[in-house]
C-alpha cells in the first residue's frame, strides 16, 4: 500500500515518530512518502502520488495546520474521487481523541504506533476488520470501510 505521512514544522529535530513508522512500513513491503503540512497546499501532492492511506503525525500546537490541509484534501476528492483511509497518531490524538469526530478521521492511534500501524495496514490490505487492535480507535466510518 502507499502510505503518505504528513507532519508539521520540522522543529529542531527530525520527526522521529513518523520516521520510525515509515521504516516499519517499508520493512512490511509498503511504499511511503513524507510531506510537511506547513508548506503550501498538499492537495496537489496527494492527487499526484495517489496514496491509499494518509497518516497524520500531529502535536496539538499544529493541529490547525493539519485540519486546514485535511479540509483541502477532502474537497479535492469530494466528487467521486478515490476513498483514502485517513489515520492520525502522535500526541494530539493521544491526548485529544475527540479529533476523530472533529475531522471525521477513519482511525486514530493513541500512544505507540509501531505495532498498531502495521497491523492496521495488513488488515486493510486483506479487507479484514480493524476492530480490536491495541491503541487504535475507529470511527464508525473507518469500521464500515472494510466491509
Ligand atoms: C523530543 C521532544 C521535543 C523536541 C523535538 C520535537 C520534534 N519536532 O520532534 C523539542 C525540544 C524541539 C520539542 C519541542 C516542543 N514540544 Co516536545 N516533546 C518531545 C518528547 C520528549 C519526545 C518526542 C519524540 O520524539 N518521541 C519519540 C517518537 C518515536 O515518538 P512519537 O513521535 O510520539 O511517535 C510515536 C507515537 O506517537 C505514534 N505516532 C506518531 N505519529 C503517528 C502517526 C500515525 C499515523 C500513527 C498510527 C502513530 C503515530 O507512533 C510513534 C511510535 O510509537 C515528547 C514527550 C514524549 N515523551 O513523547 C514531547 C512533546 C511531544 N512535546 C510537546 C510540546 C508541547 C512541545 C512544544 C510545543 C513546546 C513549546 N511550548 O514550545 C514544542 C513544539 C515543537 C514542534 N513544533 O515540533 C508535547 C505535545 C503535547 C501535545 N498535546 O501535542 C509532548 C507530548 C510533551 C508533553 N507531554 O506535553 N519537543
């Protein structure tokens, strides 16, 4: 699967969480790309690269940037475009799980994602249910998408 990781400001240090998860995804045979949500409108990148999954990695200080980008991306794909599975991990969804409803995400990861994310991807690939994966909370839309 093609996983597009989206982080925000690269501030003083590399985005270690997203980088670690990208390595894990690649080891699992997936294709990954990392983009910075703080730079321009991402919709074009998303249209060109055509990911199966968008994986937001977000701290609360930058949630407004991610919300705006996600809004633009969803507008781009609103009319009959491909359904992209949207998941968010990192400190923001860990502390503020209500973001799943605010952004109508398919899933969030609360806490560590190193086992949770590859499990989500493998099940998505096989069309299996995402219920019961430790650290993963699903929206009703995310659960239905597998059916
Ligand atoms: C190192 C660190 C910094 C460093 C480097 C930050 C950076 N850009 O990487 C410095 C000192 C610069 C820093 C600055 C700040 N920090 Co800081 N920082 C940390 C710290 C100690 C570790 C972060 C880290 O690298 N962890 C290791 C990686 C591997 O873990 P991770 O990123 O969390 O990723 C794992 C999971 O979250 C999850 N995951 C992450 N992304 C995704 C995506 C998906 C799709 C999935 C499924 C899972 C997933 O899986 C990963 C692997 O298990 C955390 C506290 C902590 N213990 O986590 C605070 C923390 C992230 N910082 C915090 C804050 C508030 C800040 C500042 C805003 C402080 C300030 N007032 O200026 C700034 C913001 C800087 C910025 N814009 O990035 C808060 C964020 C709270 C929140 N609600 O978002 C934290 C959580 C501390 C706290 N408990 O309050 N920080």
